[in-house]
């Protein structure tokens, strides 16, 4: 992080940033942004107010991850395939919040060289949401320094199934040969094919489950769970997670004490 950007953040955040090892930064961090509803309920407010506060948190985290350096990409789990079960009024509110977020933030993304992309079946969203998503993706398509990836109408089982069906099609139509297919080939069929490997998955609100999120990608990711609800999660809490990550021995199935490397090297549990 440049000195000018560092001075934009509170003293505690600056102190934690200075404790980071720039050689061990997670290139790709994913967030299960849990706790908006509970945050609102604890304050006797509507759930939608919790989601609005959650968007403020997301904006702060996006900005910080972009500014701190060493992080190439973040993925935010914003709407799952299971979220359609929520009340229609809440879903409609979420769609409008997403639209307004994109309208307000696209210009700043372009200014800060942030590429916006999505994973999930966005073609099942209302037309006005799809138009805003495509507009933002097109506007930021040439941005290269940082990627903001949002999981929308996303489910990991569906992602793996979609990849398996595409593989079956390629084999059946002669576009691929059986001997070509390995883990690396299969990964290129996933929604995240153009993203760096996932290093760190953070879940807020203390729930100890992954909720059908990036099941393939978390195979060798470090998991971090905090009891802090998403609207109360900020750069200081994120830095706690990154510092914890940097203190872990990432073995990827090998022996303890190996140098820090990116990516799995064995399928054998450590």
C-alpha cells in the first residue's frame, strides 16, 4: 500500500498493515457475507436495512483490498441459488440494491482499474438487473490491476454440474479426448477459470459451514470464520484474517515447514 493510501485508514489499520508480510499475501480472497439479517434484527430494523449496511461494508472491503497491494482478486458471495426461497419483497429489495450499487460504482471501478465480473446464472435475474451487470462488465472489461468477482445466483454444486455437462458435450462431439481430461482441464470449465486460485475463504457471523460456495476452489484454501456480523466487518477485521493466514503453514498435502507456495501439489491430506 502506498503511504498516501495508508494514511486514509485509521491508526489501528495502519499498524496492522505494517505488520503484513507482502510476500505472503493471499492473491484471491472470497467472502461469505453472512449476518445482515441478524444485524438488522438486533437493532429492531427491517432485514433490508441490514443488506444496505452490508453494501457499505462491501464497498469498504473492495476499496481496502484494492489499496493494500498483493491481492489480485476478491469474490463476494452476494446471492445464492437458495436465496430465491426468501420472501419476494426481500428479493425485490436485493435486486434494487444491486442495481443502484452498479449504477453508483461503475465509474469508480473504471477510474481505479477494477475489472468487474460475475459467477453464477445471471440470466435468471430480472432483465433490468442483467442489463446493469452487463453494462458494468463491458465498462470495466479492459481494467487489469484488480478483479471484483461477485457470485450471483450461484451454487457450487450447480457450477460443478455445469462443468461436467460441458465436458460430456465436448467428449461426445469430439472437441476433447478422454486422455486430455485431468483436473487442470476440468478447472478450465468452471465459472472461475480465469481467476487466480482461491487462497483464503472468510465467513462472517460465526457459522461453521461453507453453504454450497466454491466447493471445488476451497480444496486447498485456508478457512477463517469470525463471529463478527458482515455489516460490522471492516479492514481491521480483514487484516486479522490475513495476519492469521500468514501465520499458517500451507502444506498442500506435503510436509510441514515447506516454503510458501501457491497451488496444490498433492491430493494426499497433510
